[in-house]
C-alpha cells in the first residue's frame, strides 16, 4: 500500500503543469516584465503541414481542433488569473498561431520570423528568420513582456527547448530559458 501511495505522489508531482513552489518564482519573473513569452500554438492535430499548404488559405493548413481552442482559452485564463501584463503580441503567419493569438489576446501583429521552417519547403528560411527575430528583440529596450506565438521549431531553435502544444516558455532577452508552464488541452 505504501508503494502505491508513493507512486501516486510521484504521478501527481510529474503530471502537474508547474510545481507549487516554483509558480511564485515563475509569476514573479513574468510580473517583473522585460521577458520574452513564447507560446507554442494551441493543439492542432497532426504534424507539419499538408502538401497543398497555402499561407493565405486556412483550409489548406493544420488548424486548431476544438481541444486546441479550449486550450487557448485556458492560456487566456492563465494570463488573466495571474495578472500577467503584456507589451505587444506577435504571431506567426500560420493560421493555427493567429487563431491562438486571437483567442488568447485578441489583438496581435504577424511577423514572418515567427513562421515555421519545419517542412522542406520553408527550411531554407531558418537562418534568416532566427537572425531577424534576434535583431527584432534587440531593439526592444522596455520593461514589459513581449508575447511571441509561434511553432515548435522556432522555440526549440532559439531556446534549445522542446515545447508541447500550448506551452508557455519564458526567457530573458538573451534567449536564456527561465521557465515554462504546460497548459493541458
């Protein structure tokens, strides 16, 4: 019985989105401002994009499922409940990112450097996008948080971290990862 209780405690610990002790530190970092808040788009079933992908036509792309839309609302609630301030919100041009940004924040601006470079069709853009992202962030000399709604490949490239769908990852402006919180769908 003790062993089962032990396993239950381990399960609870690892399945939590963020440990209670670290939520205070995480929240303090966000409240202090001046951070980059990366959000991987909410849940969109599948991987990559269909062969007929067209950036201007959402019906040719992987899009948020109903679970993904619910996850985006949970992300929105996380920001509201924790009173996390934002300066500006930027999104990839992909529809799943724009829909996430819209559901969570309402107002946002798209930036090409946040686009996916996962598929062979776009991988040639990787170097330029990362360079443009770093240049863009460098120009901000503010103490407010900048929100970046983007893709797995962008976040993993700049932060050396593999985010889940809808995961919030914060870093400083030199792209040093500070923490993350997983929002379940």
